C-alpha cells in the first residue's frame, strides 16, 4: 500500500521540489513507514509507503534501474510466475523477491504501453519515460486502486489520493454539479471519468493515461472478456477441484510474502468460509499465517443469526474468531465531530461510524484484510433465456438433469419465469420496457433540476441499465461485475480515503477466478452458488454449506427511523446544501419514512450530502482521537473465541 503523486509540466518548466515534497508528506497517513520523492526537470514523483510485506518494505522511493525510466506505484500483482516467465526472469537469482514496482518497470521497458496486457492484480502506477519525454499511467482492470488526475493549463497532476490533489494550488474547490446530481438521484456518480470536484478527473478501471508532446489522453486497454468456450468435465468432482485450485492461487497471491498476521471478514456464509478454508490450507502447508476472523453484528436486530453461523463455521475450521456486537448508535453519529468520517466524496452511509470503528478494530490486528466482496456477482445465476442462447441443447439437458436429479433443485426462479423467457425468446416480448418519465424528488431545488436536466438524466441512466441487464447473450454475472458501484466502494475502502492502515484484498475479483466462473455451466454450479456449497462439504457442517442466503432480518436504518430518529431535521442547519435541496419541502420525507423501509437510504441522500458539504471546512484531516471510540462505547461487546 502506498500513496503516490506525480507532477508533469507539459511546457517543460521545472517541477517545484518544495511543492512536490508538501504533496508527498500530505499522504503520510496512508504511508507512514517511508516518504520519498524524486524529480528531474519537468517531472517529479512522490511516494509514501505502508509496509505489508518484505517486498513492499523495499519500495521506499520512486524506482529506476537505469536513471532514464522511473516508476512510482501502488501495486500488488497476481500470477507473478507467469509474468516472470514472460520477462525471461524465471530462475534468475532473487527474481522471486522483485517488488511489484520493479516488475512494472521491467514490463514497461519490454512492452511499452502494452505492458498493461501482461499485468494483473490491484495497481495504480505512473512511468516517466525519459527517452521519449512521456508520462504513462494505468489503473487495474476493475479499478480497485484509485487513480485521479487534473490537467490544468500546462500542468498535469496525478495521484491515488483525491485529497492530495486538492492541496495543489492550481486546484480549486469548485464542485462538479453533475456529480452532485447523480449522487442525489442514484447514490453515486455514474460518470466514471469525473469526480465531485470540477478540476479533478478519475481514470476508470481498465484505462491508461498518456501525456506527451503537450497533450494528455486516456484510452481503454481492457474490457471484461467472455471465455471462448465453456468448461466441461465428466466428473462433478473435477469442477470442485478446479475451483479450489484457482481460488487457492488467488488467495495465495494476496498473502504472498505477507507478514504473518492477516484478518478475514468472516460472516459464516459461503464466501467467507471458502476464503477461510483455503487460507488455512496454506497454513497447513507450512506458510506462516496468523489468520483471525472478525464478525460484526447489530444487537438491535434480534433475529440476526450471523454470530451463530460464524461460531459453527469457525469451530469446524479451527479459525480464531473475534465476535463484536456494535452498540446502539444514532444515525450520523459523530459526523460533525470526527474528521476521519469525512470521505473524499459524498457517501450515503448514515452508520459510517460503525463501519469506521469495525475497520479500526481490524487494523489493530493486521494491515491486510481478506474480504469476500463480489462473490455473489461472480457466481450469479442466469435466466433461462440466457442459458438457452449460450448452451448447446444436449449440454443444457444434461445440466438440467444434473440440477434436478443430483443437486435436487429446479434451477430457474419459477415456471412462470420459464414461460416469460420463452415468450421473449419467441419475439412476443422483443423489447424491454423502458423506464417512463419520472418526476424527480420534490425536495430538489427547481432551478438545479432545470439547469442540469435531471428528469432526462434519470431516464437516460435507468433505461441504459434496463437494456443492459436484459441482454440474453451474456450471463448476469458478466453485467453485475461491471456495476459502477464496485469502483465507488473500492475507493471508499482505500487507506487514502479512510485514513486507516488497512487494505482490503478481494480474492473473488481475481481475473483467473472470474474467467473460470464465467466459463462454468450456469446450471447447476451458479444457482445459489452451488459450486461453493459442494466445495465446502468436507470442511464445514451442513448447517453452513446448506445455509440459504440470509439477508439481515431488518434494516437498521429503518428501525432507527421508526424509533423516532429524524436526521433530515438537521438540514435546516446546513445552509450549503440549499444550493441543491429545497429544505422547506423536506418535511415530506417524514411521512415517507414512516411507511416504507425500501427508500430509507434514498430519502437520506440530502442529509448525507449536507454533512459532506459541512465537512469540507476540514477536508484534509484524517486524524482521530484514539480515545474517541472507547469513550462512546461504540464496540460494546468484543470477545475472542479460539478453535482448534
């Protein structure tokens, strides 16, 4: 984990070393172990380091082997063996210990801009090519690592920290109203190339940036491919063996050369038990690994059985487990008092304090946390129409028979769904129904709605999503993996945004795992994640691998609203939000909140925006009073259980 910043003057003017130093030091919170910078003529790089392994410990400065090309990176690479072989480094002394930054440098030297076709993992990096006087940068395929840039006149500024760029004197505080509008309508900015600030752009995942000859351009280097053929095995055990082999490699790469202590977000569900069982196998093979499970639950939801499942699974696996009950909190508690909760961009999370406290507790154990995010999307079931269009008839019949006779379930939602899909396939429902014109929320300022054309914007986004989802030629998993919510979530969890010394690593987002999952027969293996269930039979009790998908028994936010909390009443004391929200009309939310939990987050977007705008008075602070959480008793009950 690293904080990185790059400055490039397109007119050839020298970089100000003092400015570069200040920007570098500003990222010390996300890289406290080392801070260094390098500059030469019109270009300069800065880097801060958060050590998570012996390899990252050797990346204390921008890197070069020849003094001509320089690299600065926040990177963790997968499948190093294949990359080393492609670079013709296999078998060379100490090749296995080359840092990710060095491997990126060598890849650029060998392939130039095409180096990104040989890289997989989580990365954001910049290369200064002194021979060509060119700056080249790239962001990983799914955008796990942030990458922001600002092109202002003859200055190009690049960083993986939004707050770092905001410190540059050329960057104004002017807001991007279109991004604000998207947040109020959809909960996130649907334009992946912009941020909430008018002067700062975002490089989407799977894109690269090139600056040379006075010009700056971006281009897509990757799009999610579909496998050219389906995986077909004669024995069902072969599917399980293949899955555990590819998933095991994904986990091993995320723990490769890792410090011993590793945390695991553990729910007792299929995803987290899969990660736990495979990670503990690495320990059995001799890898030094102190794996600690962390389970958090809400005491206010009395029917929440998550702790019970967590205990059962951890006991079966021999996983040390820390169970933590979150104490009762108010909506938006400490939002106005705790600078660490001030996210770089608007975030509609009224319970942000609970999430922050949970991550802070995990960070006390380890700087690395494995998480099962995206597992539901990778192994998502497909509609009958999609399966019929992408599966040979004999294979379809064999898969259907396997589902019914061997796995004992019907693989589609309901007989009515079969008829609907067949009618659509026959052309009688050939076009998806478009979203009708909608009146935007009445609490938006009328001139704001008219100036930005928000009714049209809402219809445009919803219609594009509707058409996209109904494409029967690709499985639902493919579309869900491209959901814009993911990069937003990754950026919010990044240490540069949280201020915590904790990096989440996501084995289900490994390109090898995704390629395998997309090539699977959708039935039976991707129906209710059947492949994960079968693969866990030898490791956890039936109560775990037969466990149905169990959402929370209620909405904590809705429960708090029903119990009398009215956070939108604070809007009257938030003058900055009045540029976007008509606070005189916000009383209408009172009656809505009393009758439905469906829109509990939607109706709180104006409040979340209001708190975020207020926080801009201290936008760069990430310091936290270490006694704050204990004084407020947020983590009311925390205890550890060890199983052998």
